[in-house]
C-alpha cells in the first residue's frame, strides 16, 4: 500500500493548506470591513476640500498656483500605490499592467520617468523595469497614516513645482464592491479644470484671505493633493482585503475539490489492492 500511503500524505497536506486559506479568508473578511469604513469616512473630506479648492481657485483668478500650470519638462512622475503583501489575486498585476501602458507612452516619446512607490509590490516592480524611484513608502500596516505618505509624495510635488517633471499620475486600485476592483491611472498634476469643478448649484463666494490669497491657496492645494493620495491609499487597502478574501475563498473551495478527488483515487487504489489479494488467495486455494 505504498501508493495508498502516498495519497494519504497528499490528502493531509491539502487539508492543512485548506485550514490556512480558510483562516486567511476570515482574517481578510474582518479587515475588509474596517478598511471599507475608513475609505468611506475619507470620501466626504475629499469631496469637501475639492469644493473649497474649486471655489477659491475661481474666486481669485489673478493668481495661478504652480500645480495648475503646465511646463515643458521632458520627464513625468508616477505615484504607484500597491500592496505590501501578496495572495490577493490579480489586484497588483492588473494595476501594474495599466501603469506600464502609461510608462511606455513616456518612453516612446523619449521622456524620462520618476516614480514614488507606495507598497512593496510596486517598489519591486519599478526596480525590475529600471524606473527611477526617487522615494518610497512601505510597511504601512492595515491603517494608512498621512504622516508616512507626505514625505515620499512631497518629493515628487516639489519636483513638479520646480519644473523638473511635466505631469504627475496617480496609479491605484479603486474599490467598487467586494467582487469588483478597478485599476485607475489618473492625472494628478497639473490640476485640470474638470477636477477643480465647483458645484453648479452653489453661489460664488468672495473670500477674505488671512494673511494673503497666495499663502492660503498654496497651502490648500498641497492639502488637496495629499487628500487625493490618502484617499487612493485607503481605496487600495479596501480593494486589497476584498481581493484577498475572494482569493482565499476560491483557494479553500479548490482545496476541498482536490481532497475529494484524492479520496476517490485512494478508495479506488485501496479497493484494487484488496481485490488483488483476494484473487491471489483464491488462486492459491484452487492450485492446492
């Protein structure tokens, strides 16, 4: 019964794997709910600061911030938001494929690329393709903290303000629902008119600036961009836990199917061995 013993070993191994994937599914389900709550809690702030920024930009048209101006630099910037860990299906693969399409557009045009990696998977990908990584943030944990994101992102924002890059793109996975997450590559800088679009039903406001309009708008636009990056990280974390839960559930179901098939093979092998032994006994008795 050497073959039967080997099959029993395989069954035991797959059962242990199924226990692990089931536990990871339960953990991801718990973290997913918390990540979705943080993501939904951050959305009202992002919407409100967008409205305020749009109103301020329209109320003071004589001053134009550097984030709203274009330049003739020959390089582009990318903020790539990925996960620190794997086992979440094709979440990172789909995002990095979409980011690679945009990167090739810059390379085809003969322009350089500077990148900020948020997450280990994106950092490893950018290093493999030879992209210039000027800063990175990894090991963010289960809850994003703005103080860990400001430093790496500010390096790219300062490069745009100084005219070293002509555009900044934000690459992340947008959470739609538990079963669906979409990779997004959107232009972050320069801020376009459709992004800074005030609500049509709101009246224009005449603001009193303290200390002056330039200082207020400069600080507000920096906070606006930081809020967009934070929202992207929160969306990506919610997408990560959802994708991991679905992937682990699929792995658990597949392990159950494999165990059923192995048990069927084991029973057939065991039955064949018993039949062979009975045939040998009967043949020996007939020969005597």
